[in-house]
C-alpha cells in the first residue's frame, strides 16, 4: 500500500478483554506516527470519538484493517464482531482474548447464573438485599429497556465470524504488533487464517539448557527455587513454553518464572491444552498406574487453569459441562 | 492381634477339648479372640440341601453380628469355616442373593456387606500371622520323637482358594515340625472322613475311617491330629466300632492340633482338654515325651 | 427413562498390533458384541493424542475407548505406557471439566484376546449407556437465545437509523 | 481441487452382505459423502474382477482416492494397494475399512450393523482425502544372520543358511548345542536313535566355515532394525580358553568334585564341577561350574589347571561382550518342562518312584545314568508295572490350558520302550489320544497290539496309601476310568509324568529385547497363525521350533528350514522395503524442547545441539507415532497417520452425530446466521 494510493482505513475494537491490548498498541511508541501516516483511524472507541451508527453507515468492506481485541461475552459484542466483519476487508483477532478467549474465557468454568451470583451477590463488598442482577429486558414507565444478553459461554472471535489473521499474546508484544503492521503495509501476509508470527515455540527463544526430560514430580512455583540455567520443566516446574508459540522472547523463563502460555499454541495445533497434556504426561517417569495418578493429582491440582489458562474458550470442549444443559440434551 | 471368634456348636460340647485348647493356645500366643455375641449354629451341611436362602441367612447372621471394628473372623471348626466363607463369597458373586439375605437379616435389624470380614481358619492364622519364629520361641516341651499324622480333611482346603494346597496341604505339617514333632507321610491327609455317612450307611463310613486309620498305622503314627470336630469324632468315637467291623485293632489317639501345640508350649494338659478323647492320648504322650519340659 | 432407547456412540482407538487384531479375531470367531464402538486404527496406543479423544467428545461421541497391547507386550516395546500416562492425565482433565471420567477407558487386549476385547467393549458400552448421552455441542450452544439477541440489536439499530434523519 | 473418491463395498459372498445392507451402504456413500464420485458394491472385491473394477474406475473416472470397505486390512490391504498401483494411483491413496471382522461377523442386528458400516465408510472417505502419496524406503540387508538357540530348530536354520553360503552366528545359552533332542534316546514314531540323527548335524554346525558358534552365551541387547540389527551378546566365562583347549577331557576326569546334574541328566545322574554336558557335546570345550568348583568355594584344588596339557584353564577369565551386526534374526529358544511339583497329588518329589518324562528319557538313553536300564529310584529294581500319566500341567485350567502336543506320542514311545526292555505292564492314563501326524496313529495301534493298557481318565491322585494288601508297597493310581464309568485303583511300581512343554522362563524378557510379543501362555506370536507362521510382527525377526508353540521334531525342523528360507529370500533380494509409515520433524516448528528425545524405544530421535532441533532417523523409526502425539509444538508428523488424517477420520466416523440431530454440525468460524 503506497502513499500515492491514499491512506488506508483502520479500525480497532475492544470486546471482552481487559484493555491491555489497547495499551499494547500504543506500546509501539513513536511508530504509531508511522501508522497514522499510512492509515486513517476510522473507529477506535477507546481513543477517538466514534459511534456505532457511523460504522453501520460505512460501506461493506470499506475498512481496510480491523484490529479486534477481546472475546465475545455478550450479544452486543457479537453484534459488533459481525458488523466489523462485514465492514472490513481484513479482520485481525488481536491478542489472546480474541484469539482464544484468554482469562475471560476461564469464565467458561461457570455459567451466567453462577457468575451473576458471584458478582452481584457473593463478593464481600457487595450489598444487594434486593438480589438485583442484570436483566435483558427491563420495564420502565417509558417502555422497555434492553441490556445486551450475557452469554453462558465466552466465544472467541473466530467462533462467531471468520477471522483473517491472528495476533496472539496477552498482550501481543510491541515488536510483534509492529511486525504485523509492516506485513500488512507491505502486503507480505501469510495465507488467510494464519497467525502473523513465529511458527515455533518459546523454547526456541529460551536460553536455558535442555537435556532429555523425565519427570517424577511436578512442582508448583512456590515449592522450589529453580536453578537459573536449567530448563524449568526438567526441574519439574510446569513451564508451558514447550507448547506455546514463540514471539515473546521467552520473557518469563528468562526471569526464572515459568511460561504460562499466553501466546497460545503453535501453528496447526487445534487444542493447546491437549498438546501440553500429551507432552507432559509422556515424560512422566513411571509405568505404575497408581504412581502416575499420584504424580498428576499431587502436582497439578488445577488442570484447567494449568493447561487451558488462556485457551479454554478456544479448546475443543470450550467449557466446563453445564449439567442443566446436558440433562436437557439427553431428553 | 484381635479377631472375631466363632466357636460353633461342636466346640460347645462334643469338641470342648478343641475350644479349650484353642483358647489356651491363643492366649499364650497373644491372639485376642472376641467371641461373637449371640452367635448361632452355622447349619453345617444340611441346610444347604433344604433351602439355600435360609441356610445363607442363618450363616450371614453370624457375619453381621461381628463388631464393626473387627475385620477378620476365626472359625476353628472346618464346617463353620467353610460355611462362613461360602456365604461371604456367594454374596460377593451374586448381588441379588446378597440383597435377599440382607432382607432376611433386616428382620433382626442386621446387615452384612460381603467382603467386610475376612474368614480365616485357625491353622492359617497361627501359621501365617504368628509365624515360625514366634512359634519356635514359645516351645518349652519339644515334641521330639513323637510321630504325628496331620489330617486336614476336606473342608478346610477345598473348594475355596485357601491358604494351602487343596490336594496335598502342608501347613500343619510345617507347624508340627516347628514344634519338634516328627511328621509322618500321610498320603490320605486330605481325604474324607465320611462326615455324617455314619448315620446313613455304616459300612461305607467305616471303610472311609478304616482307610485313614490304616494309613496312619502303616506309617507308624503315634497319633492323628485333627482340625475338624467331625473328623475327630468319626476317627475317635468310631474307632472301636471300626475295629470290630473289620476285625482290626487300631488304637490311635485322635486329638486336635491345638491340644498338641499346647503340650509343646508347656500348658497344663487338663486345660487343654485331654481326657475327653475316647482313645486316650495321654499314655502315648507320656511314653514318647520322656524328656521333661524345661519349665514343666 | 429416555435411556432405554439411547444408543451410545463410542469411538475406539485400537492399536494395529494387538487390540485391532483382537477385534479381527473376535470377528473371525464370530463373537457378537455391541455395535456401538466404531474403530479407528492407529499404529500404537501411544499414537493416541488426547486431542483425538477431546475431538471425538466435542463432536458428539458419548465415550472413547483406547485399546493397546498389554503392559510389557507392546509391539513398540513400551509405548503403551505413554498411552497410560496420557490416559490418567486426560481423566484428571475431564473430571475438572465436569465430565464423568468413565466416558473414556483404556483397555488392554492381546492379539489372542478377541473374547476379552468383546467383553471390554460390551462392558464399556453398558457403562456409557448408564451415564446417558453426552451431547457436548449442546453444552456450549446458547439455545437460539443468542442469535435472537444479536438480531434484535441489528433490528433496533436499523429502526432507529430509519427514524433519525 | 476436490478429490475424486471411489467407494467399493464388498459383499464377501454373504459374509458381509448377510448382516450389512451393502447396497444401501454404497448408495448412501455416493449420495451423502462429499467428493465421492463412484460408489459400488460387489460380490468379492478381492477377486480379480473386483480389482479390475477399481482399476478401470481409476482410469475412466479419474479417481484420486479409493476406499474399499471389506475385510481386515491385515488380510487385503496389500491386494487393493497393488490394484491402485496398477492403475497408476499411489498405493497409499487407498484406504480399507473393515466391515467384516469389525461389523458383519460381530453383529446381530442388521440395521445397527449397516449403520456402523456407514460410519466406518464415512470415516474412510474423510480420511482418504487427507492421505498423501508415499514412497517406501529400501534398506540394505546384511547377509549375516543371528540364530538364537542351538536346539534342533536353530541347528536346522543355521545349516540351511550356512550351506547356502551365508554367514551365521549361532548363540546357545548352555555349554553345548543340541538342545533337548540331545537328551532323548529314541524319537517317535520311527524309533530311530535321537543321537544318531542329531550329532552329525551338531558337528556339521561346529565345523562349518560359515558358522560361528557362541555357546554358553546369551543375547544381551538388540538394536537396529531389519537389514541391520546390532546385537550384543554376553559370552559367559567358561574358565577354559577355547583356542587352547583340545577337548581331551583330562580335566573332567581328574576333577575331584562330583555333583548331581540337574540340567542334562535331569537330576538322574552326576557331572563334575568342570564338565561338558555330554560326550558328543559341540564344542567339546568344558565349562567350570562356579557353584560347584572347589576353587571358587574355598580357594583350593586347581587340579584341572595343573593337569591340563595345553594350559587352557584360566581361572581369571571374565564374561566377554561381543557385538554382532546381522541382517536378520531367527529365534529358536525352545522350551522348558513344567515343574511337576506344582501338582502335589501326583507325588513328584515326594514319592520316589514318580519320574518326569525328561528323567525317563535319560533313563532310557543307553548313554544315560542307568545305561539305558529301566529301574526304580533305587537304581537296580526293574518295575513290574509302569503308569504313564498324560497332560501333567497341560490341558489343565489350573496350569496351562493348551495341549502340549507331543506328549501322547512320547508316552507311546515310553510305553514301547518299557515293553521292549522290561516285562512290566504299562498303563497309559490319557484324556484324549492325540496322534495326528504321519505314522502316529499307526504307532498307537502298534502299542495297542504290543499290550499297553489305555485308561481314559484324568488321574486324581498317585498315592502310596494302600487300602488292600495287594496295594502295599506300590504306588496306587486313583483314576476315574471314563470308558468304564468306574473309579479304579491301579497299583504300579513306577509312574512317569508327561509334563507339559512350557515357554522358557525368560521368553518374555528376550521378546522385549527383540521387540516381539508373546501370547498369554508365553509362546512367541507369529505374524499370522496360518499364513505366516515363522515371521513375527517385527520385520527381520523369525521364530522356529517350540518357542512359537509346542511341536514335535519334524515340525521344528520344518520351521527352522522355513525361517532360514525366509531369511535367504531377504538376503538374496539384497534390500528390504520399509513401509513409509514413519515420523518426521518439521524443523521450522521444532523448538528443540527435547520432550520427544526420551520417548523413542528405538533411539530413532537424535538431537542436533548446534541447530537446537530434534530429528528422526528414518531408518530406525518404526512408526508407532508416540512422539507425534507427544510433541507439544505440533512439529512432528506421522506419515499415513497424521493429525489431519485422524481428525478427518474422527469427523467421518461420527458423521451421524455431526450431521444428524443436535446441531452438532455447526462449523467453527462461520456466522451462525446466514
């Protein structure tokens, strides 16, 4: 895209996420000026004024690139996802939430009722004697008011609309964001549906020494002071770097902290947690069923939080079983 | 070591010597036997041919009565041992039957979960749980020179996977060697004594008894050791009848293995129930055990 | 109960050397067993990736069976142990996700054990039948409410756009 | 471009069509499965007409993929792959699905069987679309062969190969080759002398220029694969230097320590602490038994060393490890006899005159401990009556369920020998008389005429407890004669127990080293029970003789020769095709985490420390796919069992769940509303 052709149109949107991704965009520092040189920002509710109505009035496909962060938690977010999909030539799932659900996706361990109960009733700072929880419809003298529907399940962006590119990370590293912008500007994009980034895992960027792996016990981080040079996994600490896409420069392992997997799975892996489970289970150093069970249960008290911390919503099973729904399904 | 104790009817009367010696020996070996409160007859073999459910329920009642903190029960009588085991395992294999039995037990506000209690024979317990070293430690009157035939009968070793070989058991042989006795070969050691056949057809029963006596005599056994009241009764009480029937002259004392163990341990013979047997054992013992016990 | 007519759909991953051949032998010996287990051949139970199991459950299977050579008899020496380790890891995960861990089962069957494999299959089918249908897709779908709500927003906005100018 | 898939559903006569509506399955596949352009059913797909149908469709319809729904791929995968290849389609683009063994033969309900068959066909169709053309690898075959076990089966294999001009290493655990056959006196049914036919073969093997013997040696470790195995053997210290020893036997003669020989003489005779197992042993080099040798016991004696004319005795000798490179391995490790003491009611070990079959073999042998005289344990009394009990430890659910095969004939042979050498009455107690080889039934009739008594019934007990005067001092056989329907007690002087043949105690252990499996009973598993009885599941490893299952001498010899022929075919061809079902690592995706390094039992994954990636050594990979499943980066792919292929197969096999009710068909990434 050369300057003579005129500026492109860029949109950014924030759905179910913490907002860190919005800040991450600014973390590219002065390079944001370079972005501004090439793009008109047509929609960025966090930073510029703009209304949904404006977007609705745009022609379909008139936005060149939309960076969409956050998962889909409510009907409003889904509406925005669909709208921006229709208006954008290239839709990028920006950050871990849009890509694979991220921490908000862990809400899939509960359902709407349980979440409302916690948020609006049970937290110590909550005083709610009337048990008021958000309702989709509310009657007021003037008529009906609507709130977006709060879903039972968090979806990822690509679970509701087709996504062209992904930029994982919680949040994506500034360098990777810039790499992606350059790739878009230069038109050097991988095939649609790809992640713009590395095709290998964190170990590739990790300076620690690795030998062959055999694990007799999994340690939690507070149980052991790890050696600073040896592979953390070989010391029994669950470091997710083996299964997590490179791109961060192995930030966590470099400071003696295990990788927790925010960059998601490597290319063509359809279930991050399954990959990590398979890898870790394979190197458990026991052939005795009871011992294996003990190693697993003692060392991994929270398997979902360990293996699906960032990817539960995008995993094959997507969520914890809703017993009510399952019972209904059986009838 | 605590075990529930199921003496059974025979030990109350005809085999009182067994009960006396079991208690005396157990006491010495530190085995605490807690007699099941309000136990009833196991029904021996007869009930099963009449009505299985009743037979089972009668037996299961004893299992259900065992104090919850005990998980093993000892039965010295072979028939009692077999019946308790049989019902426990029938209940395990057939949950429907177990349900029915428990319905019967419910009438007495009782319940038994199959597998809760492990049914043990006394010999197994002494041999396995006490063991060689502890037994040898207790011997004050070694039975050196006493030739014993160890008679197991049928019910202890068959049909359940037991603590010994079902065809040629050896545990009592080993136990007797530990206390210094000379164990003679007794190839018929697991053959039948005739059981209740004495009441049905004497010639058949006597022939079975004769074979056992004959074999023990052939191997010059001083006495035959039993661990079943029925066996002891048949061999002892009918010995004279067998002799007159076949024109033989066997004079082989038949005693319970616990009685002889008690002798080796230096216990008082009276407390071991000696004198209740018909073919007297004491003369043989006195003759053979010339060397006095160190502490006697 | 609805379970009377419920026929579980079960995916079976059988290793090429022992359990698949056991299934072949069950056939040759004309041993009849439940038709509910549909067999996928893998070279070794060690090839079974937890992803396979999750994928089958996610797509609507009610249970997944993994079968390999007996421990110590693996055609690939010891790879069935790796299958075993992953199996326990998977069970740990399934429990955490609210699934009955009995929906997956690891069994061993040598090439000579057609009868045993058939028994394993029958037992597993019955056990899954007792658990009832899983119907996982229904677990995350929002029962139509979701679509309705999105369309309602679109309609609301359209109407207000019409009114505005 | 969409694939063009052909689906072929076989009736297999009525084998499949009798339970599965094959026409419906084919019709359904054609109507419902994407990319299926041809779907046919046919009486016998494996017939030449069936194959021709596929070939023609490939050419005319331009099929790019083929699915055959028929029997087990273990039977006909090769057939259909060849058909595809003939028509110019890469054979790995053909997928078989098993609707006979896995569906029609095991189902009772036609509708459910048809439903299952549909699912399997859908799975195969979805899978085949993801399959990729593959080319097999070829590996050179080392012409040297390792034979494990120097019994008759191993000897036969060794000589066949050596005579054909190929080098053979023969490894034998005991000090001499010859095996159990060397212990026997006569062989049934011809009654020719065992030693007379065996020893020439032994010495031939001992002297053959192409044969290298390693006796008193065991296989320690096996690595590599077909064409190029590397085998470590441990040659146990003999304490006699082989190159110096002439086999003169002075050491044995002068050795002052005599012990009971539980091996060769089955406990019936004696040997010295330094010994050769038997006079015709090959090699004739003795061995010092450290358990019995006075020097090893209390550092005294060394008589053998002093008297050896060539200075061959070496008390400092150590076990030696030798590495051999071979292309193929023949396993002929034979058997051991059932421990008859496990059936105490038969009295072995308790009643003196109860003998095992092996003891009796030695007793009959003219070179044996009694000089061939049949006598009681006292060494002098000739028995007046002999009982032979069949099926001791075999056909017995308490011990081994299988029939031990050879014992009936061996029992008849024993009967003949007793009748020939003594005046005794001979009783055989059998369950069934099994004499089903050439000349065997005739031999049975001969024994009937010679006056051997046959009692059909399983012996309850052998006892010395006499009931009647005539039983006194005898062994009484208590048996139910099932032909008379009567309990019988038969007093005899001697009892022979026909103990079962059992797998060697360490058969499983060796199997693990070799990567071959055992049946539940412990016999090595052949590749196919009927059509491939000497090959194993591991290419390049063959089995011969009793280690594969009980069999007699002619069958063992035939198997030895057959295994050798199979090996020769491999050597002559020069190279061996290896299925391209192997793992490979995509280096760009590999981060060198090394999770996979330890998982391969064949050490086929190496780590490149410089590039920090792991790599699969294709020739050593056996294609199990464990590393594929374990790779956390998804960097390892398994040819022909790739993730995509299995995922597609799962989707296909759950076709009804995905496309049926429940809305499970919603694809990810697609708008829910149109």
